């Protein structure tokens, strides 16, 4: 009996705490692990060439047999996007995976882009479905968000019941979805919640989130006012928004041209599964646009973040084969800008304005800002669930702290709230919740092209250096016999200075290089080439800094002949 009470359930967030994105959480009991979500995150501005950041799964290395299963809450990439990069690392045949029909569809659609991946068998779960994975009994609970088929998790564990909200908002008037079922939430709460894990994305925002119906009204104003074409840029996973644009287009007698690979793919998949409804003949191809008058056209594509490959950028830069911005067009950006993309988006907006279109920027239609509960709703969730303990999840550290303050306003005791970070081990028992001193690895794993984790801090530092001050290559040919430098060293530089205008500095650099080499080779001792290279790197680096106050990456190449 005493032993029993000492046992703790371990909850280990590998991503999503202290950041927006990269959501992934482990629940471990007696060495057996349940995984919830495997998301990705966009890289920071100072990570040149990095495509995505994904969670570090080192803790799971060699433990595939201990993984009971993987459960996905919804189809946004910050919850499912790391699958192609991480699943192979924890893979075993018959690994049970669970997702709602739409989430499953989005996952499988994306897997088509990664043909070397194992074929995934994903079991479909719905609102009220129940599954048993080892010691965990999970009941799925429909939650409103800005993508359909979003599921919260009611987890019965050996230490008590946990409610994981997934991303959520309360919505009494959603579009194409059922309103929040408060009765259901209350009935779950009546089964006693030991721990509530709740979405913190909008914890710093006062009041209530906008209902999808209200967002639809805002969008409709644009449709009412526009005489020309309407061009909307949004995320291809923002299914509710896409549906709203399609419905409004139909209402205002516009045809919809879907542009972009991911947009077309997602819409097609959602139509097959019944999550997007459109009349026959609503969709046209970009080649058919000219057959209609501007007031009969909506163009729906990706690129509100200024992504260089996305449709809107290609249109703005006049690189699109069929679609050019015209006077009278209305261009709608349906997302707030992810930090780091501001400048690109600004440039793109200016380009569009110069070409005569009107620009609407709707922050509240964002994938993050539009889909998440704000302060009053978050407090309401806590009041409904009446948990003993509280763990804010999904958000920057400041959002987690704001959420913990809301929990106190909703009547929770400070000591029953844990603000944790990625890699923390949260121990939970019926009486106690605490963080272990030790942590599991949770640093970023960077994805660059096909490489998973092969771009580390060293490569990144090199890229930052190259991006900031360029590079400077010095090629020295040395006579093996005499130790003398044969000809004047060659210099190649990129992104540092314009060589033709720096002749004097280059001459001095050559002279210095020859002196460094011949001092080292002239002593009659065995020649240490790596020492010579280091000397060139350090001394020439210093010299160039004195002359320019810049620090290019100096790459010495020494050739013996
Ligand atoms: Zn989401």
C-alpha cells in the first residue's frame, strides 16, 4: 500500500512548452510510454537554411517496444508535422496510431510526399471513442478549434484522471461544426480531474475568442465590398477558413480557383472525407479565370507568411504563369505574421499595393489567433474541470505564466500549478505534482532538406557567420622542397568586400600570408600544415577585422607541390 502511493506517473513534454509549435508529450508509467502529438515548428530568423524544428526523441532511443501507441489531437502541423522525420526513429511494426478521420487524412496525405516512410496504419477515433493502451484508458472528446475533428483527451491513468484540451476554443456558433458541448465537459469533470493540461496560446489575450460565425461575417464584408477579384492567402490546413471562403464565394456567385500544391491536395482530401462542402462547378483552374469577369472570381492560395515558394509571393513578384495582380483586386492576408517573417510580408504587401490591388490584413483569422481560447474561456475551462493540479501547455513561457495566473484567478492554489519547460519530467501522484531535477534532452532538432538533425550548432554557426560577413578563401601553393610560396596566393571572396575595390588590402593580405607560411616552413623542422592553416585563419582574420570591422569566415587552402 505504501509502495503504491510512492509511484508517480511521469509526464514529459518534448516540445510545445516555451514555444508555439513542436507539440509532443510523453506519458510514462512503469517504463511504458504513451505519446501525444508529434509537431513541428518554423525556424527562427537566425537559422539560415533550416526548414523546420522538430522535437528531440533521444529519450525514446531503443525503446520502441515500450511505446504503447501514438495519439494525435488534430491535423495542424504543429501537432502532426514531425511524423515523417521522427516516426522512423520510434517505429516498430504494429505501432498503434490513433487519429480522427480528418487528422488521419491529413497525415496520410502528407506521407505521400515521403515515399520511403513505413506504411502507417492509423485507427480512426471519434468523439466519445474509447481505447485502452497499457495502463491508460483514453476517451476522446470533441473540442472546437479552427480545424474540424479536433479531439481533447480524457486519460484515465493509474494515478488519476487527466484532461488534455488539445488546442481549443469555446464556440457556440461555429461554422460547419457542432457548438461546444458543455454538458459533456461537465460530465467528464464529474469523474474527477486530477490534472488539467490546457492550451495556453492565447492566455495573454483578454476576453473571448471570436466565434467562427463572427469571422465569417468579417470576411463577408470584404465579399460585399469587392467588385474585382478576391485573392485570399491562408494556410492549407486552416480548413474552417477555406470552407468559409468557398461558401462566401458561392453565395456571391464567384468561382474558386485553388492555387498551390498543398492547398489543392488538402481541399481535395477534405472533400472526399466530407469536411469541405462545395457545389459542383465551383472550382475552376487558373487557366479558366479569363473566361469569367473579375467579380466572379476568388483565388485561394497559400502564402500569407511571405513564404518564397507559395502562391501569393509568386503572384506578387509577377512570376505566376496565369495570375497577375490587377487594379481592383482585393488581396486578403488571413493570418498574423509569425515573428521573423515581418519584413518579407511587408515587402510583399507593398508590391501588391504598387500593382493596384487593395490589401486586407485580418489578424483574427489566423491559425493561432483565431482558434484558441482567450483568458475568460480558459478560466471557464478550469472552473468546469475543477482539477486538483494544473499544467499549462502549448505556448511561449510568458503564455504559460499568464495561464497559471488565470488558474489562480479561477480559484486554484499556486502550489498546485506547475509551469514546466520542454524536457522536464513532471511527476504526478494523487497527492503531489513536482518537477524532477534531472531533465531529458529536448533541444531543437533541425530539419534541412532530407537531413534530420545533421545540421547542428556548428553548421548553424557557420551559416550565421557566412550570412553576416561572407567568406574569404586564401589558396597558397607551397614548394615542398624549398618551403617557399610558389606564386602570389589566390583569394576568392563572397559576401565580404568587392575585391576590385580592395586591391590594397588584398595585396597586404597576400604578403602577410606568404610571411606566415614561410616563417613556419623555413625553420628546417617538420612542417605542421594544420598549424599553418590556423595561423592564416587567426592572423588574416584579425587583419581583415582591423581593416573592415567585419569577420568573414576565413578558409585557408594550402597546396604542396
Ligand atoms: Zn491547432
